[in-house]
């Protein structure tokens, strides 16, 4: 491996490039990262040193979002929401409740495991 240097004043700094593309990580990826950092330090260090941490976090985020959508659809079939036009506050409360239930199930399964 050949390393090149660039002069910055009196110092030679190595020209280093990241091998991963930087893509933003969503809410669920950040929750997974925080969990790994505090509860699974070995797994976090392994993913970070192998360069697969961001890939893992993006995959978790994508999987959680997909599963939340599916769980919400299933919950709506089992527990239909009130009419949005006649009872907007009831509809909002019902949908928020379903989302909380779906998140609780999904987070326990995918994030905190």
C-alpha cells in the first residue's frame, strides 16, 4: 500500500480517503447505533473496524421502516380507524396509537436485539 502526502505548512499530512460513501442514517439506524455503543460494544467495534457500520445501520433503518409499514397496514385491517372527515382528532389518536404499538414491536425485535 502506497501512501502519498501533502505538505501543509511545516507538516506532511497523509492523503487518506474514506472507502464508504457517507449517507444519512435515519432515526432507527441512530437508535441501533446508540444501542450497539452502550450494550454491544464488541459488535460495535467489529462493525466499525471492518467498515460495515454504516451499511449495517442503513439496512436496519430500511428494514424497520418497511416492517413498520406492513405492521400498520395489518393493524388497520384488524382495528379500522374512525372516519377522518367526521372525527379528525379521533382518527389522529387512533393512528398514533397504532404507530406506537407497531414501533414497540418492531424496535424490540430489530433494534434492541
